[in-house]
């Protein structure tokens, strides 16, 4: 399941998109204009943005350009949805930072397929794909975590935290980044909340001798380290 922000000012189209995306298992947030889209992005980074070109206020092109200039949103997957189908418009949409471009009217099955394709390329952690780091394995489709023959019991927040870390092994993440990607509404949550859940995650992983994989990087944040193999 992915968190998808749908920026669309036509209620009928927004409802159609929402129904199909939720049926496909995604969590959907609607923004009818550029200001609402900015507010949503500021509150929590989604896994993907479905962005209409023509919006009240700023255009989708202007929003995409600004998001690409911001380090926080630079890698945010964007699918541009618009009635403008001229080749020049498509080129402009892609040049502004959109990862893909779909013209209206559109097939909902094609839209869902494009979104899944883009998520696979840009945000594999949003899909129900099992991931393994060392002996540690996490399967989002069954909500199970194991290390060899040992089953590891995690709460929902610890599961999401481990899932994100395992999809980005060896990469250091600040507390603010983890709040963005795991909790979402980081504006209302203290950064030290991350420490509490990391402690709980380590305690759970300790049952399989994997607690040491979640490393604290002093002055920076946390990372999931690949275990060092014998002789390495």
C-alpha cells in the first residue's frame, strides 16, 4: 500500500481516481488546489503525487518545479494528469520534473498500472514486495518478520519503521526524515518519539540476535546495517 496525494480540482475526476486507487489498496489524500497540495506535502511526504496541470492558484507545472528544487521533495514521484495532450505540453510537463504524463480522458486501469510502475521504480518500499537484509526478512503482504527460523513480533509502527529501514540499508536517516516517511504527520510528533520506537524495535529484534543491525549514527540519526559475513 502506498500513500498517494491526488491533486485534482474536478470533484468527479477526483472521486473516480480515489475509488480506483483505494480499490487497489492505496491510501489516498485529496487536494483540490495548489495551496492544499502544499499544505499536505508540508505535513507529510506521500509516496507519490498524482498532479493535475490546471489548478486554482499555481499550476501543477509550477508546483512540480518547486518540489524538484527542494531537497526534501526532490525525489518525490510525480505523475502529471492533464487534458493538454500536445507534444509540446507533454515535453513541458516532463521537463518540469514529472516522472510520467497521462492525458485526459484516461483509462482507470492504465492509470493504476502507471502508478504501480512508477512506485516500483521510485518507491519500492510502498509495494507489497518482500525484502531481505542479511538473515532478516520482512514480508508486507503477510505482515511477518523473521530471521531464519525465528519469528519476530512487531507492533504496527515498528513494522513500518523496519520496513523503511530495510528498503534503504546502510543509508543514514535523521529523525525528521523517519517521521516524514514512517509517521507522516511529523509536525505534531516530537522527534524523540523515533528514539522510543527504535528502542522497541531493537528489543523485538533481540529475540533473533538482530538488534545490532539498527545502528545509531551519533549526531545524524539511524541506519540499518548489513551484517558482516565471516571472513569479510
